[in-house]
C-alpha cells in the first residue's frame, strides 16, 4: 500500500515540493493550493516536484536540465509521480518523469541529473548585463487582483533589487512578492540548485507589462541549472520577445549575489489578452 506524502505547513518550498517513495520509481506528492494562480498550479512548481523525483530515482543528486510539457493542469491535492532512468552515466543521467492525477498524465518531462560542484569556478563567464531594470513595486494582498494568487502573503513586501517590477500589471506585482520571499530564503541558507527551477517560473512574467486575462498557462518549459547559488539576494532578467497567435515566449536568467549565472530558462505559454 502506498504511503501518502506528508501534509506539511505551507510557506517553506522544501515542504510544499516534498515527495514520498511509493515503490521503485514511484512517488507521491501533494500539490499545495498556495502555489496556484487562478486555482491552477504554477508550472515551475510542478517541474520542481518532478525534478526531485528524478534526483531520487537516479544515481546523481542534482537536476541540471529539464524540458517539461504540460498536458493538463492538476488540481491541488495528491498526485503520483513516475520516474524512469533512461540512462545512468558516470557524470550524468537522463530520467523521464511523469505527473499523474486521477489516472491522467498532467506533466511529462525529460530531466538530466548530475552533481553540481559548489566550489567550481567558471572557465568563461559573460557576466551580468551592463544595464538593467532597478525598480521594484508591490500590490497589497487586499488588492482585488490578489484573489487570483493563492497565498499572496507568503512573500516579502518588496522585490529584491534589480528585478525590475516597476510598472508591472498588478497581478505580476503580486507574483513578485513571492519571488522576493524566495530570495529572502537564499539570504538565510544555501539553497539546493533545483529550487531555481520553480524560482525561474514564479517571477513576474515578461509579458505581464501587457494586460492579460487571469493567467498564462505554460505549454512547455525548459530550465538549465548552472551553479549552486551563493547565499544572498538574486538578480533576475526576464523578458518576452513575441506575443502572437494566443502564445507568448519568455526567457529568464538568474544571477546570484556574486554575479554568477546560476539558472536560465525558456517557456512557451498560452495567453488571453483582455
């Protein structure tokens, strides 16, 4: 008989993304309602759960690359996760992971795992952009827009410096508060590299400087984890290049306080202009 994932208090990402073994290559997890937008779970959050399963199923402890396709949105609650090791190599492994709810596949991902050396130094690094946004803004949890984002009180009151939240649509500014809370966690302790997967997708989307209806559901998300972030605030550059045919692309780069690139990602999402 499978053992359900423990129901832990919201707030800590390590808790809300926890998995529990349910057999060889099988796990169970609880999709927490505090990580939803308009009642739909965040795409990066779901990928982080799959990444944990891939790390547990294979011989390498760190997710370094992932490409996920979103078939349908699971409801908050219990889900099953299957992780199959396709290849176990010396320096890296490839794992196929699937999230299932009510016998329906919700998310499919191919994940590469390896071991990230926290002491490694870059052979070459382009460094931080010369210029970038430097403003921040928030919207009170009492805002009428806040109802679309569950748990909007979990973040800090202001975005970390350099994230460029000024002028965002109010719903985007609410998402900034959650990102700020994750940056605050980085100041207190060293984060696992896989946390960047969900941080990358929980930041204010580049297209939200434009008016959209409710949320932009993720169709495909690719994430690279490049380094172990140093404790402290992070700097983020996120942008959208094109909105057309009901879809938008978004790219994101994240640097730690030392100026080292620690994560980057690209997603294709649906969009419903108001």
